[in-house]
C-alpha cells in the first residue's frame, strides 16, 4: 500500500505543462545567498514546505482516484506561505492576528501547527471535516480558535472583510494585526480597491497586512491581459501606504521581508501591501487538469539546492523527508476514506443561528 501511495503522490515528471509559460517578470533581488537565518529555522521551513507539497499532491491524487470532487490549492507557493504561517501571532480575539485567507493557504496552516488530516477530510467531504462538516470545497479553511475567517469561494471578497477586523484591533490596542491574502487576477475585483481605500484613510489608517501572491495567471488569462501595471504593489502607492514586491519563490527572502512588514504594521498600526511573485505548479485547479507544470520554477527544488550547497541537507535526506510525508498522508487518506459523509439530518447545521439541526422553515 505504501508503494501505491507513493506512486499516486509523486509528481508526474513526464506530464506536459498545463499552461504555456507567461511572460517572465524582471529579476528580483533576494536575501538568500548568505543564508542569514538559523540552521534550525531553515530546516524547519524546508520540512514544512515538503509536508505541504506532499499534502497537496495527496489531495490531487484523491481527486483523480474519485475520493474527492474538486481540488484547488497552493503547490508552488510554499516558499511564501510557510514563512507567513511562522510569523502569525495565533490565538482568538483582537489581541491576536486575524486571518482572511484564500484557498491556496494549506502551507500556512501547516506552519501554524495545523494537523493535515483536516484538509484530507475536507477533500473527502467527510462528516469529520473540521472546517465545514463536509460541506465545502478543498482548501476552504476556518478555525475560530486561531482567528481564521472562513475561506470563501467567490474570489477576493476577503479583501473587503479585512478592514472590519482591523478596525476592531485599532480600537482594542495591542499589536494584533489583520492579514489578508489573495491572487493577482482577483485584484481586478472591486473588493481589493475597497481594502486599499478603507485601510489607508488619513488619520484613520488600519493595521492590515495586504498580501497578493502573483503567479501570473487568472485561471487561463495571463497577467498582462488583466493588469496595467508591472507591479501590483504599485497599486498601493496612490493610497500613501508602504508597498513592496518580493521573491515569493525564496523562503529566506520571504521570511525576512514578511518579518519586516509584520513589524511595521504591528508598531505603526498602518497598512502594508506586499506582492509576492510565486509559481503555479499544478495549474489553477482540478478544473484545468491539476497536472504538473514542468516549465514553472519549483521553490522546493531551488531551496534544497541552496541547503545542499551550504552543507545543511543532502539529497538522500531530502528524499527521505518526502517519502516519510508521502506515506503518512497516504495513511491519513485511507483513514478518511472509511469515514462517513454528513447525515441528512445535519443539513441546517452551521447555516442558521439557533439550535443545531432545527429546520427554520418548520412552523
């Protein structure tokens, strides 16, 4: 069974690119050459990045073998999403960070300490799904104990919600901030502009860390056909907020840049817009095939090459980590496979306020 699981989870090296290569961005300066982070942190980031990649590959395998209905996720964004998760101040209430995520955030949750079985149960739509009770798509996370607002399928609505929690935090005091994430294509939606407006009003600025992961595609529409700017971060200049475009394929650069951004928002209580350039390794979702795109840069492979060059990780060690997580996640998928779907009697749970299971239309 372990051999079969490994075969399902490993990336298909011979697969054709799901989409043609987009026009490359200008090269970005990164901080990673000197490896200016502690060895333990570097290896921890690598471990979590591999774990997140193996989780996404397992979810794709579940979809392709009929044990899930739809997949969408973030393979290729681990170098940005893992450092983000490590820097979040998790907890419940306005003293902690509020998280308005989108559906490519599995690596962030794993870095925050979440159990990957939850993502597998949601993919299976099991009754044991901790995020929606088997009611929602894959990647639609929510966790009240960590201030993670429910992920929404309509894109970018989270940007309009973020100023609300940030306003509460502004009034509450302390150093809790609001984090909102989304993709590049969705920044063409009005909610993104609303977030920029409401976060930056003179004298009423809000502690919002506004993040955009730019993989150069909106489903099948290339970046150049949607954006009139070279950098999405330039959109924030007109609102007087700090902005930056960073290399989201380099976990060291991403960690240092995000750390700086977090410190600014926590202390100044003002917004900061960060655009991260990332890869899209398995296409937009299962709707576009979920096949490995060999044209895109792989952040894990690049990071492993740097760690190997520095003498911190060998190829056999990296392969052992991948095999361990592949087998562990295959075991969890087999567990979820045997778990029941939600019972029909629970159809009104989590929908209307009041007693669980009560039919609001009955008398």
